[in-house]
């Protein structure tokens, strides 16, 4: 698709969308935002997988020590209680 044609298409789409009632524009905006979140989710998941694997490797090599779950829970309770 040519840039001029794409610009015209986006402009006409924008005019149509702005003519919609507020509730329909809000619903459309929500759908668009959800679709953008879904597109980015794969990248975020891949980055977290990489981070988890890195941390496991560090632990396996003995570069870091684990923290007992009881200590983690106690610290979380203290933080949540203020």
C-alpha cells in the first residue's frame, strides 16, 4: 500500500471513528489497547524466560545463594504490615 493511500485510509478511518458515540469509541479504544498488549506480551515473556534462565545458571554455579521461603514470607509480611 502506498504512503499516500495509507494516509488517506487512516484519515478517513479517524474521521469515522471520531463520529462514533463516546461509548463505541471507548469500546474500540479498549480493543485496540488489548491487541497492542497481546503483541508485546511475547517479547516480555521471552525476556522473563531469559532472566529466569540466567538466575538459575547463577544459582547452579554457586554464584548466588538461595533464600529460604520462610525468610521471604517473613520479609513480605513485614513490608505489607508497614
